[in-house]
């Protein structure tokens, strides 16, 4: 039985699609309370209330879009798909924004440390009191970004660890 489980996990890991383009340039995983970006991407469930998954977007993205983040458990199973509507920010769009549009993230284009410009969409992943801690889902997680209804990811997946 353990051999069958190992084969299923390996098969799911091999079937993650390759990125179709580099619209999503990176995903940063951050503990927003401590506002720290862990270089090792290892977070303690005892010390972490939520994690923020921050998808960086290429500045050429324009118009209204959906960012879909698929989260896979350490066992390789789909844990959750989170969808966030967003639009790149500009002075014209900000002035003309319709009332009742609070659910859409407005993504400002800003400079990174290397002087490159990018937008960022943030998705919150509850850790404390969630099924992650209640079900002891500790280990290496994978976040895969998708843009709109595309079948292939818009950028590289990001692996991170949630430990006890």
C-alpha cells in the first residue's frame, strides 16, 4: 500500500504543467505579521497565523484579469484554488473606478530591488486553526499561478514548507 501511495504522489508531481509564459514572474511567500520573507521558505505553524502568497506580475499585463493560485499539499493533492480578480493601476483607471468594485485588487506597478518594474497580487493563506494545523498537513507545499482561464501556469511554481 505505501508503494501505491508513493507512485500516486510521484505521478501528480510529474503532471504539473510547465509555464506557458512568464506573465507571473515569481511568487513570494511571506509571514505578514513578522513581515519577513524567509529565504529558506520554511514557516512554523506554531508561530504563523497566516501566510501571504505574493504573485509578481510582468508590467505588460493590462486590463481586468483573474489570478488563480492552486495550492498543493505535501502529499501532492490539490488543497485549494484561490481566485483573485485584479487590474493594473494607473491614474486614469483609479479616477474612473466604479463604485462597488472593492473585491478587485488594484495592482500598482512599482520598482523591485533590481530596478525592474512589476505588479503584485496578494493572496492570504490561513494557517492557524485551519485544516493545515488540524489535519497536520506539514511539509513541502506547492503554489502554482495561473492567469485567467489558461490551462498552463503563467509562471514558475513556488515550493515552501510549513512545519509543526
